[in-house]
């Protein structure tokens, strides 16, 4: 029996578009680039031809067009894993639910999704300007813990080793962090031989969760020091950002391919930063467009 999705669960606008994104099913390409900043959609879109749609709702802006013969959709997500939850569920609905019958389609339509973002480097080999492809993500957000199948797709021994190393207990980072692999084939294609393949922490905020202290003292003042020193089976944590875990995790559960690539704009270890990165991130955008 086909699964039916009530109007309270899948909200469809009067024009036939999905609730938050305001995108219609026919506008979605199989290859999707996700960016945080709505302004960056225009930068990616400047490389596309024959644009089919350009729609904006809140922080979600979408363009679909052609790049070197490939049909590509570009979507902005805003900041945080909570927004990735919205974007991924609505993109999957556009691909795999019939909006007329509200029933799941009989055949899975698999999407390829690459997030292009910025991050903070945590190791000597991740100076400002480095491109990092997230091979694994550690989710500080807890999002995946709300979905069935979470343990089947996560690296549970890695999770336990990380928690033991950090010495976290009680309410610190509860629900507990989860560790998820990005899609191996997509990593090979996107990272090539010129990107660092890293372990990325997706933090639940920009300040405290990433070890930044302003007026409020941190619950764990040695958090970043412990993160930088952590090693498991040859893996070291390379960078902080705020979305990669939810993207990789939801994609695995839904049957899609996904990974995240970020340009380092600050190195927390040597305390350097570059706020003028917007002039150089176009190189990363063109690299991903060529390889997706």
C-alpha cells in the first residue's frame, strides 16, 4: 500500500509549490548545490544558462538552470542544521512524492547534493584558503536522533570514542553527537586530488558551540583544545561549520548522495581569519560545478 501524506505533514501551497521553498516539482534538477547565503545563489547562478525558475521565500532562494549541459538546481539554506531539515525534507518530497495524489512514488529518484560553504580550520594543514571536503561529520545538533534508522547509518564506535575523549556527560551536547559519512562516490568525484578530506564538526551555533567566548564563559573551556587533539583510526577533526552532519545524515536515510565542501576562512589553531573570502570562493563554486 502506498504511503499517503496528509496536508498537515506535507504542506503544499495553492500554486502547487512546496511550503517553505516555494519550489514546484518540475523545477527540481537531479543535481543540487546548496549554499547558506541567499546572496551566494546569484553568484552560482551567474554561471548557469537557460534559467527555468528564480524564486525566493524567506532565506530560501532557488535557481534552476544549465551548466555545460548539466541541469542544476541551486538552493540557499540559511544557517544551521534546523534549516537543512526543512530543505532536505522538502527537496526529497519534490522528488519522491506525487503532489497530486499525496502518495509516495513507486521508484526512488536519487538526488546528488553538494553544499558549498565556509568553515573554520582546526589543524595546521587547514590554513585560510584551504578547500575541505567533509568525509565524516560530527553532528553537535542532535537532529538525526529524531529519525528512525539513525544507528544503522552512523559510525557508533567513532561516536563513543569521541564522547569518551571529550569527557562530556549530563546535558552537554545532549542529545549526544552523531557521526555520519558522506557519500563515498561523490567525495571521490568532488574532492579529487586537490582538496583536504576531513572530519567536520557541525556545530549548533557560531559562538559557544564552536568554542568562541565573548561575555558568557564556556561550559567546557578546553573544548577546542580537546577537539584539536582527538584522533581515531587515523582520523583527526579538521574544521567547524554548521550544516554538514544533517545534510549527510538525512541524505543517507532518504537514499540520496551528499557531501559538503567548504573554504577555510578562519584557522582557530593559529587564530587567523580572512573576511574578504567572497572574492575567492567563486573558484570553489566553479570547481564543484565542473565535478558534480
